[in-house]
């Protein structure tokens, strides 16, 4: 498989992902017993994680999507976060869990949380599969954390580089020589994702 030739090492194997997501689903089910939380998945990277997490939650819950950007077509962040796709439903009085694939600088998530707070949810929490703490520039409370990872360039399980590698069933480190071979339109930089989540 050509994609595997671009991989330096597997950081989090498929079975470890499944086990941790099962634990997160059980915790959410316990914490929200008697309630009906709304999971808000951040497009596009969190789709796989959210899909698997949803199947591990044993209580009634709902799902919506939001998309943000802070880069446009640039490689470096402009520092301005925009909502490209907003929620389809009101979150007023709802118990909201924002689900993301990775949080690194914290800038995008911080902006998103501040925006959602103005819509008067009953509660607002964050569930992130990966926490790249060494890159944090803004504090973000992560209520449900999958894995803390080092400052490595990771792809797989929803995370991409130049639109590729999302379909890999594990989290892995991309070879540095691959960066220069990617198409001009990039969705991730060697330091992390394209959007400083």
C-alpha cells in the first residue's frame, strides 16, 4: 500500500484507539445519564473519531457539525478564525460536547467555545482525541481526552496532510521527506494541522 510507504512510525495503534474511545463513550454515558447531550463534531478531521465515539455512548444523544478555518489557502495562520459551516440547530439549553480530533495551539477551540457560550447552552464541554500540549498557546479545558501526544507530525484516523492519510486506521508519524512531495493545496503544516485547533 503506497500510503504506508510514507509512514515513519505508528504512534497509536488501531486497538489502542478502539479501547480508549470505548472508555470515553462509557464516561460520557455515565456523566450525562438522564440527559441527552448534543455532540458537535468539528469538520473534517473529527468525523471518524465522532462516528466511533457515538457508537460507544449508551444514552440518547444527538449530533451536529461545525467547520472552522483560520488559514484560508495560506500555510501559516492568519490568526483570524472563521466559521465556514454553522450548526443546523439551536444549542440554547442543551448539554453540548464539542468533539475534535486534535487540539494543539488551542486558538481555534478557544474561539469556538467563546462563540458557543453566547448561544446559552446548559453546559459546554470538550472531547478531544489528541492533545498536543507542547504547542499550546491558549488554555482550553479538555473534559474528555483520548491521548496526550508529543509535538510530532501525525496523520491517520481522520487527520490528513494535503487531503491524504485520513483513511489510515491508526495515528502515525509522517516521514519528513513526504512534505515536499505533497500537492500545493495543503491542509496541514509540518508543525501541526493547518488550523491551530
